[in-house]
């Protein structure tokens, strides 16, 4: 039991609540992912492009509201936004149970996008508030592990429930989000100090604090653009890969759910160890290797002759995302000015919104035009190019922080006069 006490004391209570809530919500969320695209596809009378366009509404909303979410979290705190976000997402998921028309699906998808965009910038900034820099990649890895605990069992359970009644899965997801909301409301304190909130809301005698000028944060913009190939691959895995598998396998839905389960199990078992191992190397090198792994996945998904190669591709995908996620989040947390933390994560998170908005429609058109094999190969090439650019930008961003970090350390050890 000593090791358990040591583990629990290693991180702040707010981090453990995040871990528990993430497991709850992702277990429920991953129950939906294997069949959600097909659920909309069937409801849209087999119109893949229309289903993709409805799916795109969620990330499109996230782009618009995400920027404001980061600003609000820097002004009013992390906790209010996280609570509001989870409540909105819970309502939207419950609404899917009774939705029938195209307009109802569109509205609920937009509502879900608002909730998601409010949550993640505030949640990521919360980690930066309370976790020392040397532990951040470890904590982000822990949260990524929790994210995939649900992925280990959720997909196959979701497929089974889908065959019985899809409404059950939506109901479980809504309930999990609501419980997570109550946990944060009850157990997680506000991590942004009151004086910083007051300073962000008013400055120089009550004048509003200046907005972030993106032109002065060019490295952040370039890193966001260079991240688009990664999030584009994710959008195609959720929407187009099942359709690609459908052309090759009779039991494609079970195969897709099995691949997601393998991904979840590997992350749960290996994420912390891989994150600690990756800490030995410069972030820009680790991120480049991650891009190259993900590029191989594109070719693997596209040309896999059978299930074994698909499993190998999924394993490579999992290693790539385990290397990429904690390191890129740490890079953003290190380079973000203290007063702009929420906005930095919101701006960087826009890469998911961009690809989530255009990715499904682009993928649907490409899938019809050139087929899944060639389309995933194109994604592989894009990832190689994006990785080379991201290598340069992350290296530049981390080198910029080293002088200021060294200066801070010198001040810390200097005797007071």
C-alpha cells in the first residue's frame, strides 16, 4: 500500500479527479465512436457527404467558440468553464436519443461542439497552473492513459449496444458527462489565483486587458498549422477508415472496434513508460519520430492486405500518438506566457477544429474519387512534410525558452540582498 500512497501523493487532487472523470467519459464516448458515423449515415439515408457535413458542424463550432473559451478561462478561471462545458455536452448527448430530423442532429452537434471547445483549453491550462514544468509531459501522459482506458473496452461494448438500441449508448454517455461535471464542481478547486483573474479582467485602472495579438505569436500559429496533418489523420480514422474497411471486409464494424480496442489497451499499458523514456530526448526529435510513425500508418491503413497488417499499423499508430501528444502539449505549455495559457491551448487546439470541419467532407470526396488506399497514402506523404516543419518550429520554440528558464534558475539560487 506504500506504493499506492506514494502514487496518490505524487499529483494534485485535481489531477486525480481529471483522471477519474476522463475514464468515465471516454468509456462512454468510445462506446459511440465505432458506430456514430454509421448512425448518422443511416439517418441521412445513406448520403455519406451529408453525414460528413453534419459531423463537421461540431469542430466548426469549436473553432469559433474555442478562441473565446481560452480568453474566458484566462479571465474568469478554469473551473466555471469546465463545469459549463460538461453540462452542455451532457445535454447534447441526451438529445441524440430523441433526435429525428436533420435540423435536430445539426443543432445537437453544434451544441456538443460548444461544450467541447469550452472544456479543453481550460482543462489544459489547469494542468499548466498546478503542475511543475518537469512533470507536465508525465501528467499529460497520465491523462492520455486515462483517455484510453475507455477505449480498451468501450468500442466492443458500444457495437453490442448499437445492435440492441443506440439510445442506450447515448444515455450512458450523457450520464457519465454529468457525473464528471458534479465531480469537478464538488472536488476540484479553482487553480487560477484570484489576483491573476482580477489582473486579467482589469488592468491599469479598470481598462480591459489587451487581447492576444496573434501576429506577435507566429511560432504558435506555425505549430498549429504543422499539427493539421496529425489531426487530419485522426478525422479520417473516425469517418473514412470504417468506410474503407467496409469495402474489404464483411464484419468491418467489429474489425474497426477491435483496432480501437487494441489502441486503448496499448496506451493504458505503455503511455507512462513511453512518455518517461521520451523525456530523455529533445522534444523536437521525439515529435519528428512521431510524425514518421503516423505517416507509416497512412500507408498501412491504405494497403493492408489483411487483419494482421492492420493490427501492426494500429500498433504503430498507437506508438506515434503516445510520443506526439504529451510532447506537443508540453511544448505549448512551456512556450505559453502565463497570462495567455488558456488562449495558447485554444489557438493550438484549433488544428482539431479545422480538420474536423473540412476533414470529413474532403475525405468523403477523396474516398469516392481515388479510393481509400490512395487517399490514406496521400495522408502519409502530408504527415512526412508536416513533421519536418513541426520539427523546426518546436526546436525554435523550446530554444527560445531555455535562456529565460536559465535566468529564472539563477535568480532562484542567488542570495537575497
